[in-house]
């Protein structure tokens, strides 16, 4: 019985499972070290520098604080505008403010100051 020989073409050829030759610069150990160094470099850039995660988080917190401060100032501004409107038109409110804030009195009126004990 004669031995059969099969002709293999490029498509039928299986890839070699052998590791690269020892003299090759891209063996697995070197590739792992390069990958590790790239990951460390990426992580260091991600956590340090002008656009780091920590800096972005601090900027986010500062933005939220400024947003809250802005809302408080807008609320105070609305209240002050309301007070100005009352002071310009409401005589009773003007009298109330004059009595409470500036200790003014009407004619024929006595004021008694009570000191808390």
C-alpha cells in the first residue's frame, strides 16, 4: 500500500501554535511588559495632570456650590425687590420699618424699652 501525500494550500494550512522564536523581540513576556507599561501610563495620565479625574471632581463640586449660592442670591434679590416695592408704595410698611428698625415714634406716643433678663 502506497503512502498518500496531500497537497496543502495556503487556505488549508493551520496557523502554527509554536511560540515566536527566542530571538524575536516580540515574545510574550516582552509584550506583557509593554502592555503593563501602557496601562500604567494611561492610569497615571487619567489620575494626574490638568484634566485628571480628581480635578474634574473638584470642579464639579465647586460648580454645584456656586449653583446653590446663585439660587440663594437670586432668592435674596427677589425679596429685596419686593421690599423696595413696598417701601415705595405702602405707607403702613414704611411706618412699621421706621418704628422697628429706627426706633421712631408718633407724636403723643411713649416708647418703653424692655430689657430681657
